[in-house]
């Protein structure tokens, strides 16, 4: 699992900071999460292949999270994309994008599918044989979802030496990888644990931005591996955070602690502070495993 | 008059090239012309004061000319702008912007006025005591206007030595600046030419992008000072230019020559070419006074 942060600053794009967008590579799929203005340029700068992006998840319809989407959709068109593109986001997102395509008298030469979200409870919005994506309803000034990306537990890994030792025929291998014990011709039962290793651990990543401090999200992110949680402000601006329905670094860390996640990635920083290192310092007073998100940073998990 | 080119490349924003946007400073007014994605960052990089922009002119609703507009409108909001903002552009532009503001549950704290254009003949769309702006209907795949910015001829300049010599009272100064002769108390008539110098010459600038080769625009730009004319391709791609309703550098130069403009600025380059110097070389075979537009370039006229 690899997370590449294209942008993680609040409000407006600036000369050296970008609004929210990130790419999650998970079990060989590439998911784009949010798409602030300039995302397509950040994709180029970070050498992300445009053609590998087939699913885009938009948390909410504030400009710093989606104003780059229509440009990306158009650029896919100019690049002669033919693969389907799926966009998951709040109701209204389809109208915004299609209106602009219509006004420019153009249409995509690829399949463009909108999955508009309205639910206020967590729901599965994407599933294939290896990955599951659920919404995490968040509390913000407009309808907002975070997203939980879960790898599915894969097959157990075959212990080749062991299966060859017992002269087990290859036609049983998939059954063994599925966890079954094997009965040999002589009647002996060989336990699966002898024939296999544990599967690659299934990891999980949650994106939670933008949101007020909200403990009701904890059941949705309990015990996950990595939590990206917004931290727009430092604790000294706690009042402003509450008023604007954002969080402080300390609050993000508190959620990480209470949800017992393994690692916390911070982001969505206000540009009012001199150094983003201050966010990490503040969060670490509550929760030890803090990673500082920054534009262009990438993390392997 | 000063032209700052924020972006002058066709199609999509890339790591080092920006879609169309430019700032024209004319008689102390700042006009923004087109607003491709990333324009607000380019404004910052080129140190243009956001607060000085009160009028934005959008040529047409292809993404590379207006996808940055909604972000700029939002940023003005975050910067607590209070001054009115006027946007001139094709019908539909109001719906695009207001839909996105509505979906983000926000509204501008400043007056936002849309002047939607539908006419197919040149019309005056802006006028004050010093400047006049007219549309230049262009031929493109969607409804498109270029814009002609004309300084008005100002007052004649007072020759202070002369008026003091003739002991003319200050209350006549404005009359003199307006070009009137003066009759002294002793009956002598002093011709205005003796009392004044010529006014600052009134300059004119035309923005023509995007457009197919179209000689019908010539009457609208005859004898102007500076013509910015799109040159998406070189002459070797003449067929592609015609098909996509764009121009070659040679065609842009031909228009400049036939319209008898003083200087031609090239732009809207396809990124397929190794060097934009090729555009200047090609244009100069037809018309001598060619300036090569480039992102970040600024020209004083």
C-alpha cells in the first residue's frame, strides 16, 4: 500500500502549496482521493500514470477538494482515454461536471460514471476481489464523507516444500490456499497450517477530511492501520476550528488514540503557521505514531 | 499599457506550462482575460494584486480558458473581498459558477455580476471615462469572443509656461485642456496649440483566441497597436489547424499584416513543438514586428 500526497493544504492553492488530493495505491489499484485545483499538474509532477486512475473519490463539494476534477476529466478526454472512469461523490457532482462538458460542446470518449452519495450511514461504495471501500460520514459545513479503503484478506501462501514432501497433486493447491486440510491417500489428515504460511496481512487506510472533531467516526476506523485525519489548526485555534468545523492536530491525535489506529498522517493545514512541524509536535503529545503529510510526500505501508 | 501573460499554452495545464490567462493593465485598470486552471497561482507568482482585479473577460467556455474562474471567485471570497467583481463571458458562465457556489453552500460577500454575451456582432461591453472594451466575434468550435481594449484619447496637456506667460486664470485650464482657444482681456485670441501639448496617445490592444483563420475580424482590429492572436500550430499542421478551428503562426501574422497592426504577440501554442521560437520564425516571414508570448512574460507598450 502506498500513499502519495499531491496536496494537503487548506483553502486556496498557492505558489508552493496545493489543495487536497492524494493517490492511494492498494493491491495494484490506483485510487484518487479528492481533486483540488491543480491536481492534474501534481499528478504529472509526481509521475502518476493518468491511465491507471479509474476511480476517483470526492469527500465534499468545497472547492479545495474538487475544483480540479473537471479539468482532469477533460484532460483524460484529450489524452484519448477509452477506459471507464468512476467518480464517487456527493449528490450534485454529476451536474457540475456534465454542465461544464455540455457548455464546452464536448463529451468524453470514455465511459464516465457518477456514483452520487447521499447516505448518512457508512456504506460500501466499491468492492472487487481484493479491495473494499466504505464511506465514513463526517461532520462538516456541507455533506461530507471520509473513505475507508480495506484490503481483503488474500489466500494463504502455499508452503511449496511441504506440499511437495507429501506429494500432493497440484489440483488441490487452490483448496489448500483457501485454508482446507488435506486427507492423503493413506488416510492421514494434514493440517492446513503445515502446508501454508499466513496470507499477506490485509491493510486498511482511512481518509478523514474535512471534519469537525467527531468521536462518532471511531467505530468506523477502529484498529485500522493508517488514518489520514485533517488538522487544519493548532490547539491555540481550537475555537476557530470548532466554528469552521475543522480539527486541531491535538484533536486528530485524540481520534487516532481512541480508535487505536497504528499510524496517523496529518494534513489539511492552514497556511497561517510558520512550519508544519508544529502540527506533528502537537499531535505527538497525544499519540506517538505521527507522520507529517506534505505535498509530494509518499508513504509505503 | 502593460500586458502580463500568465499562461499561453493550449489544451491542458502541465508542469511548466499554463493554459490561457493574461492581465492587461490599461490606464490604471487591471483586466483579467481568460482564466484557465491554475490562474490564481499564476497571479500570485507574477505578484499581481488580487484586489486590483475588478473585471474578468472570458473568451469562450473551453476548459483551458475558464476552469480556473470558480477557484478565483472562491479565493476572492476567502480573502474577504468586498469590491464588486464583473465577469463578461458567454451565456452559461453564470450557471456554472453559481451552481458550484451553491453546492459548496457558500456565497460571495462581494457583489458578483455576470454580463453574459450572446451577440454575434461586435458590441461595447465596458466603458468608463478612460477605457472602452468591445467584443470581437471569433470563429471557433463554440461561441467565442475576442476583446478589443481601447484607451480613450485623454485631455491635451497644459503648457504651463505658456499659460502663465499669458497670465491666463486657472479657471480656464480645463477648457484649454479640452482644446479650446482663449481670448485674452485685450482681445487677442491665443490658439490652443500654443497653450497645450498633444495628449498621451491612446493605445489599443486586441485579444483574439481561440479562432480559426478569419479575415472578417480585420475591420475590428484595423490599425490597432497590439494584437494578441492565437497560433496553436505551425504551418505544417495547417490541415489540423483548420479542422480544430485554430490558426498557424503564419496565419496569425497574415491577419496582423492585413489589419496593419503595429505589433503581434503570439500565443496558445500546442505543446507538440520542441521550441516556441519556431512560431516567431514562421510569423516573421510574413510580418516583422512579432513578440513571443510566454508564461510569465510581460510587455510594456
